C-alpha cells in the first residue's frame, strides 16, 4: 500500500509540475486541491465503515454509495476539466482500496461516475445544474453496477438491487454535496468559479438587477447586450 501511494503521489507531482505549474506555484491553489482530495477520501472512509449487520448484501455493496464524483465536480469547477479527469483517476484508485481491495468494481464505478461528473460540471450554467449532473451520475452508476453484477459469478439479484440503489443515491449525494460545499470554498479561498460568473451574468440575477438599479438612480444609463 505504501509503494502504491508513493507511486501515485509521484505521478501527481510530475503531472502538476509538467502541465499545471501555476498550481504548484500558488500555495493557496495547492492547499485547495489537496484539501478536496483529502476530504473526498475521508468521506469515502466514513461511508465504507457503515455496516448493515443484518443485511450482508447491503454491507458488501456499501462502497457504491461513496460520492467521489462530488470531489471530481468541485475540482473541475474550481480548476479545470483536465485536472478533474486526472484527480478522478487517482481518487478512484484509493476509493477502490478503501471500499474493497479484492473487488475492482468499486474502483470502476467510482472512476466512471467521477468522469461523468467532470462532464456534467462542464455543462452547468448555475449551481442548481449540479443537481441535474448528480442525476446523470446516478444513472451512469446504475448501468455500470448492473453490468458488474451480471459479470460477477457470485452475484445475486438482491445484491445487484442494493448496489444499484446505492449507486443512484451516490449520484444524488454527489450533486447535493457539490452544491453545498462550492460557495464555502469560493469564499474561503477567494476564487470566483465559472458557475458564479455565469450566474452573475444572468440578467435576472438579483445582485445584477440591484447594481443596475443603483446605477440608474445615480444617473448612469446602463443596459445589457
């Protein structure tokens, strides 16, 4: 495990130095990126610790509930989609280890869900669109979990049903967590995300309306094109 962690860290550092030197040069951005990864893995560890003692099928599939895609979406929004893809691959490896060292299906579901989250985050115009991205993630998780369940020789329909339920809930949780955490990260680290800019550019946004009203009261003739 230590060898694997060191190898992944080496890949991260080399990739950041090669393709994202501006992040390595900024202590604030480096701390933000590391914080997002650490929080995602801590949440994964907490979810994996949930135990349904009376339902072994639920306990064995609880790894599908890990909302890793929330971290992928936040990294894509606060940084960029390319870094979101790299972080998704790396975090999914650790999620696979945390959820079950002998079952790669957890890692595959986390990776595909995270990649769908990166795609969904690149198509949002406002914060609430992340909830729609969460539904997309949940749907992708259900398809992948169903396929993995049909491929596994020791799988049962009850186990597959629990897995698909957790996968769908995973997507919903990812969207909700991304919506809830994003404003705090923007304020704490002084970052204005593309979603925030799009919301402010909306002519119906209350803040923009108030600014235009105040400007008109002071004699400025402003309008949106």
